[in-house]
C-alpha cells in the first residue's frame, strides 16, 4: 500500500481521476486497508491535500461498504476501526485540522447510524471520557462536541419510533450530565471571567456554539428531564443564560459586518434564537408560565430594530430571529404582545421593511452573480409555503424571506385587518415615490420593496410546486397586477430597471394560480420576449415561470395541453435552446438548469405537435449533450436534457413509429461514446433511453442492439451502483424482445451469472436481481432454463439462510409465486416446485409452511393479482402439492388465498391493470417538491417509463379464475373437495373460507 498517497493525489486530477479511483477501489479490498488509510490521514508529514482526499475516501468507503455494497468490510476490520476513530478525532483537535476533522466526524456518524448502540456501546463513554471542564481542554472538547453533534444531529429529521427513543435514552443516561457540566462551565468562563487571549476566547466560544447545537439535538424529539428541570436557568427572562448571551458581544470577538462569515457571538445568538423557536413551537407550556418569550422579543428588537445589523455577516442571525418571531406570533400564546395596531406598525417599520429593502450587495449580486441571485430569490416560493406548514425551515432562508414570513404570520393569526392596512400604506407610499420620479437613481427600490411587501401580505398559503394556493381576501392581487405590475412586464428592456422586470415576472410566478387560463396564455408572448432578454436573471426567471405555468394542474389534470401551445412551443424551444447553446464551454452550457428544465416542460406539454420539426430539435439536443459530455458539471441539467430527449422519443414515435430509426441513428453514436468513455454521470440515462427505444421494437431486434449485449454483461458494467436499475431494465427489454435469440445462443446464462454474482448477494441490489430472474422465467423457454433452476434456487435459499432481510424475504416469496402464476408453455407450478425438491426432497413443504404462507397476507396491493393467480395454480395444478407431505399444507394455503379477497382495496388492486394511464408519470413529473430527479445512486427518467406490464394479463377477474380452476381441479381430482372442506371447518379463517366457497357455488362453480 506504499502507493496509496500517490493514488489519492492522482484522484484529485481530472486527467488521472478515473484510473486512480479504480486502483483505490481495488486497493481498498485488501485486509487492513482502512487502518492504514486512517494512519495516513493522521500523519502530519503527509501532504495536506493527500490527507484530505484520504479522509473523503475513508468516509465514502465506509458509506458504501459498511452494510451495503460488496465486498463488505470484514467484522474484524469494523471492530478495529470503531476503536480507532474517537482517538483519531481527538488527535485532530488543532484548528488547522478542521476540514479533516469534519470528514472523520461524518465517518463516525455513518458508522454510528449502523452500529450504535448495539455494536458500539462504548462510543458515548469514549466521548464523555475526553470531555473536561478545564481552560486548557477546549481544543479537545471542540473535537468531541463536533463528533457528538455529527451523531445526534440526525435525530432532528428522524421520525419518532421506539427504536429512536431507545437510542436517545441510552445517550441521555450517559451524556447529558457531563454535557451540562461543561456547558455551565463554558458559559461561566465567557460571561463572568476574563479570557487569556483572543484565540482562547474564540475556541471556547466556538465550543459553546456546538454545545447549543447539541442542546437542540437533545431536545428536538422530546425534552429530557434534566433540560426541563433547568428551563429557568437557561430561558429565565432576566438572568437566564440564553438571555444574557443575547446581549453578549465582546469587542475582541466582533467580526467584519461586510464579510460573509458571522462572528462567534452572532453564531451563539443565532443558535439561541433557534432554541427559542423550538421551545415556542414544541414546548410552549414551559415558556408561557414566565415572560421568557417577551424577553426574547425585546432582545430581538434591541438587536434588529430600526434596520440595525444590515451587514451580510448578520444574515443568519436576522433570519433566525425573525423565524422565532413568526413562530411566537403563530403560536397564538402571545396575542397580548402583538395585537395592538401600534405594535404591528412598529414591527413593520422597524423590523420588516428594513429587511425587505434590497441592499447594495444584493444589487451587485444581481449583476455579477446572477445565477446565485436567482437560486436564492426563487426559494421565496418555498418560503411562502410557511403559512401552511407552520413556519420557515432554517435552511437557506434569507432575511427578506424571513421578514415576509412575519407578515404572513400576522395575517394568519388574526391580525389580518391591521397588518394589511399597515402594509398597504407602505406599498402605496412606495409606489407614489416611484411614480413621482421613475428615473430616480434609487426610486426603483421603493417599487421593488412595495411589490415584495404586497406579495408577502397577500399570500396565505403556498407550495413550491403550485405557487400561491390561497390569498388574503383583503388584497386584490389581479387588480394590483393589472395596475402596477403588468406595465413592467410589457415594458421594453431598457425602459425600467431590470429588477422591476424580474419582479413582474416573479409576481406571475407566485400568483400563477390566481390567473385564468386565458390570462396566462395572454402573458406567454411577453415571457417569450423576456426569454430572449440579454439580462441573465430576467431570462432565467422567464424560463422558470413558463415551466411552472405549464405545470399548473386543475385537480389531477394539467391545465395546458398540446393544442394550447402548438403555435408558441417551437418559438419557446428555439429561444431557450439558443440561450443554452450560447454558453460556449461545457460548464457554461450546463450552468443554467432552469433553461433546460423549461425546454423539458415545453416538450412534455407540446407532445406530438413537435413531430414536424423533431429532427432539428433532436440534433440540437444531441449537440448540447455532446458538449456537456466533455465535462459533466450540473446533475440537474443532465437530468433535464435526458428527460427532454426521452420525452421527444415518447411522443414522436407514438405518433410516427417509423421515426424510431432516426432516433436510433442519432443517439447510438453519442451513447456508445458515453459507454466507452465511462461517463458515469450519463450511463444510467443512456441505459434507460436504450431500453425505451428497444421496447418499441416489435419485430427483429437490430444488430446495433445485439452488439451491445456482450458489453452489458461484463462485470465492469455492473460496478457503478447508479447503473444497475437501467441495466436491469435494458436486459429485461432484451429478454422481452429477443428472448429466442438469447436462448438459442445461450447468452441468457450470462444474465443468470450477473444475478448470482452481482445482484442477489447484495442487500442493496437483490430486488433488481429478482426482477431479472422474473424476466428470465417469462421469456426463456423452460426447456432451456430447466438445467439451471437447481443452482438458481440453491443460491437464493443460501442467501435466505445467511443474510435474510425483510425485503429479501418478500422478494423471494413473490418470485416463487410469480413463477407459478405466469402463463408460459412448459412452466406449470411444478416446474418451480420440482426444482426446489431437487435441491432437497420435501423441501417445498417446509418452505411453504415456514416461509411462503406467513408472507402471503403481507403482499402489497400492487402484487396481489399475481399472488392470487400463482396460489390458485399451485393449489389446483401442482401434483407435488397433492402428495405427502405438501398436501398437509393445502388447507392452510387455500385459507391464505381466500383471505386475499376479504379487503375491498385488495380486490380492486387485483383487477386487470389494463386501465392504467401510461401518461400518469408524465403528468406528475415535477422536481420541485417530490424529491425526484437527480440522485447520486440512480435517476429515473419518467418520460421513458411505459405502463407497468401485467404478467398475468390473461386473467381479468381473479375471483372467477379461482372458481374456474377449483371446479376443474375438483372434477379432475375429487379428493380436493375434502381439502376445501378441511379449510372451511378448521382454523381461524374457517368462516371466511366457508363464505367464499358458498359464494363461488352460488355463482355456478361446482366445487
């Protein structure tokens, strides 16, 4: 492992990265690798970039191979690494090691997520043992506290569960007392004692910041008794620790207000307001009994009143303190503080308006860093959702958004009339100031401020997906748009300040649901003009507004259809693609994903109306793809361009099937390049689109596809986790369209090898293995497959014994039943059951009773039709099921089958899937709220998806199928009648079975 440093260094160089990563992956499989890597990270003689690359590689290796990917890290190495990590963290206590420490702390957190406390029960003891209330211990304390926060911080987003509370209680029993001891000691040092030096003061204060984050971690799920008992000590209105720190601002620790990094005292205040927000929202009864909230509101006014702390360094503090204020207002517990009109007027004038007004650096950002301006400003839509979700989230909220949320909180909390009156007064004065001197140097800021305030006070409910969903009845937004906003939307580019034009577009973006379809159609030409603007923010906002307008829904249906934009769609695409193409370099072309998302949405909406010009559009998309393939840099852009290509294929080929060959000729070259160059960001998309095109073929499969197959079956093709779903889909398409060829050449055995070697052994990928196996059973003739069934089943059962998981058990049982359900010549239920009996005589009876039947009732609604058909065939068509010892399981199996019919939702779900809407995924394709889109592991292309195939489509009425099969079987084998009667006479399900059999008999089935 002597070349480890050089490999890590090479992994940082784009030209040598790929080979270095492959070599590192191979090296990481050697015994003892992780301990050697950790020693390298800790070595002060190594190059710092090598150490940092090593710390990242350690984290990623642990994330990948601790519990998921093969080869798993051996237990002995895990145990050794667990024992080394906390001492390693402590040894990285020097301030210069902060970045290394952060990576190692994240590694601890990942392992703790798997092993703590069950397999790492001394972790907290190790951390507590290193904590010390002593002036010289704060470098070490900071490391320990950061490590603890990396572990406990995940509790903030976890759902309540018994398992989570068991872990929290385990931590509290060991951690909370020493933690509070150090917290009190630290506060005393900072508040009451002189510190030796500025560096010491910063280290101690930074430790306090982390302790406040830990305080939040410990309190986020439920309040520990130790914290509840000390509530007055921390939140007391006069002498409480937190109240005192809100006024604590030693001169030696004050930073530059114009620098983006906040001073440590500001970080402390921000964390305290975050805690105050948590308590106000979650534990109001503790604060109501005192005047703590009133004290915090006074502190907030002292800090912010009159527009103080306008510097960028205070942005986090201002935003968080305003979030606390909004939460206090929404709680309804402090109406006395806010109910007077004078108070509301003072809040608007002293706190809201100063933080809504654009500052100079924000105007500079509009001009110099426009993409970041858009990203920050667009989060306003998400922020607007606060009124329906109870408040803003801490992440990414600007002071503008937080100030606007104070207004929404007041409107939503019974102060609507006074708040609206006060705000409309400010809006009116701002508009008058602008109208009096529209060309004045800064008067445009007054109108910008007015539009922003009006938007805030008019919004009662909103989501990122839909924009504003409900409005303040006292504000007529459509009239305001007509009188004050539309003039800026239609103005020439140089007639008004560009930020006012952006305001006009954003107003449309926010209130799109309040306009009629006709009104929206009428503004599309204006948005098209702004899409061609030379101003980056303007054309980007136009693009995202067009995209959101085209996604408006009424109920479950999209408001706009292809006929609505038939005329304008080609113009929109021409302008937006020209903007993208003008980027020049790969990075600049892919920089603005809002443009590509707009193009995607236009294609999804225009559908088959684009067929006349599809070839030109395809070539432009391919050219853009070719440019960004040289250096992929924006995952969102990648997702949208591949989705665009996929959508173009979907709607063009559906209208003109002969166009498929044009798509194949255009895309095979770029996709071959992507595969040959191993562009791992693009490979999952390429596999999905290849699958989509192959699935369209009804006759012979073209030679170009067949030539790909050997490459797809190489082990290297399966090394990237993100490629596996697309590869499985592509192989399933080969099996479906070219199964006879795969059977005659024996290539399907390579598919089986992939299943056995790469998929089933992996806890992450085993479900994909079952998908492939099911396709093999469907499309490879049993005569060719029979000789391999014993080895397949041995492999599946070995995994069941050695590494059972709930998902694996479910998938295995479904696979067994699927194999018996499908209608394939030569594949009766005994094809599967007989192969299981070859593994071990009478094994099927054991599996049926101990594995299969307990899972039947757990089958998901989407799978129940297959389960009903498979169970029915097993009971009526299998000779082995009517032989000892399996026959003893027959009544119990029949009872489980009948129970599947007892719930109406399952009956409904078990009907034919022929009525499924193949375009449902397209209608719901959205990247704003669903969390779909680019994921590091795998990114599904919704437009490439076909309707789910029903493997038992020949059966349209499952209940009738059961009746028919039972009647035929009883006629063929009369002793079945006795087995049915046994199921109807004994067991907990006997009444249900009797009723079911009676219903079948009444329907005319002779059982």
